[in-house]
C-alpha cells in the first residue's frame, strides 16, 4: 500500500482561503466552513492550518463538530453552529464556547431560557426554505433577540452557483429588508456568493467548497490527490467479462488491474463503466461495476503494470470525477471516508 492514500495539500488550502479573502474585498471579513470533518479532509489539521493562515471565524453544522474543532484550535476563534441550539446542546455549547445560529423562535426561547448571556447569532430564511427564521417569525422575536445583542445575522443563497439566477437578487433584497438598519454584522455569501460580487459580501463571508478546491471557484488550487493501490493484474481473452453482472466484455485481448477502492470508500456506484483512472497521467478506463471494496481498470494501453492508479489528480479534479457520477464535488469529497490514510503536506 506504499504511496497510496489521500494527500491533502494544506498550502493549497490556505492559498485558496487567501484568494477568497481577497475576492471578498477589504471591508469584509472571511471565515471558513469546516462542517462534516472539513468536507471529509480532517477538521483538526484543516482547522489549524486555516487558523495559522489568519482565519478567526469558523462554521460547523453541529455542536459536536464544534466541540471537536474547539479541541483542535483552543480558545479564541469564534465557532458558529448552523444547526443552532438544539434540545440537549446547552452543555456542549457552553463547554466548548460555541456560538449557535438560532433558526427559529423556539430555538431563541430555548437559548435565552437555558443559556442566557451566552453568545448567539440568528439565521434567517430568505427563500431557500431550509434553515432559519421566516420573515414573520423574525418580526415577532426581533426586538427580543436584539436586546440580547446577537453576534451575527446570516442567511444562505439557494442558487449562488448560477450567477444570473433571479433568486440571488431576490434573496439579497429580502435579506436587506429583514436586517437593514440593525447594528449587527451580516453574512450572506458562501463560495458562490463571494463570486457574485461586492453586493453580496456584507460583513462576513463563509466559503467552504472553494477552500477545498471545488467549483464554483474555478481558480482554486487543487487540494486533494487520491491514489489507490493495485492488488493484482490479469490478462483477458476477447469475449471474457469483468465483475458483477458481466457488465463489461473485453473487445479484444485486454489487461485488467484490480484496485483497492469501492463504494465503501466513497466511490459512487454510478461510476461503473464511466470513471477514468490515471497511471502517471495516462488515462485508463474503469470497466465493469464498482463493488464495495474494489474496482477494475483496463490497463491494456500501458506498457507496464502500475503499482497504483490515480483517481483525483491534476488530470481529473474532484468536479470532473463528480461529473462522471452525475454528482457534485461536495459529495465526492465528503464521501471519501476514513479508510484511506490521509497524508498532509504544506503548512505547519
Ligand atoms: C455549507 C454552507 C456554507 C459553505 O458553502 P460552500 O458552497 O461550500 O462555500 C455556507 N453557509 C451555509 C449555511 C452552509 O450550509
């Protein structure tokens, strides 16, 4: 298995953060979204690298993720929790000094009831209908919330990866209606929103995927490299089939490499007969079905048997691999799982 594994370039990561910070403009602070174990890349290493690069505001999805991040970062940086204050979260929010983004009047009441005086923000729904207080709901609790001095008012864009989508302007206008004139920092933009331009930047931006090298931040430096070891190779005669359900038939003499990666490692089954792996830059098609722990690759075009093949590499980034599976880079990254040893390079 030597040389195989998931390599995470922390220098590229922090360089992507600096680029998104610059794109957010000089009057706007730039945070970092590290939910879901930093999009699958390891929240402790990623968080510490970003902290050293100057990030002082982090976002996670759940309080438990915030506690893990707090242990890695120590006291100081602000950690916001998108899920807000859920029943039973008080101890962890207080113990790890996490700032919940309260999503409903009920969460506000809970928070003021059990953690009065503990920092919080408010998440507003501007049309995505996923998380956050609706305009009427916000109207009814706004005075009470403002009395307690929220740290942030935020909302999230549904269509930011489509710059011309009318939803972007609509949500921006609604966010202004719900928040203008209040002396509280505001945040609307994730990676896509940063790229929409200055109107969307407000006080604080919240990039996630762009840090990790994914679309819609097309200028991102790649952060992830994934190589998988070849377990064995074999020769096929014309007409022989490969894998479950005989879904690939050798058209002629062929050489097949069996590689230690499968859907249990986060390679979608939809990649069956569709993905490409690379041997030092030479493309080799995945043939047959993706199984739980294995894939099979046609290496007939190579002059030698490779020891490993690359799945995420300069020739094929996370978005290209995602496209082959009809999904998005986010799902590929968070699916990579923990089976592969993660190697970190750059920073610290
Ligand atoms: C995930 C998330 C982000 C980060 O989004 P990216 O598209 O990865 O930049 C920002 N804000 C909220 C509310 C999120 O859920």
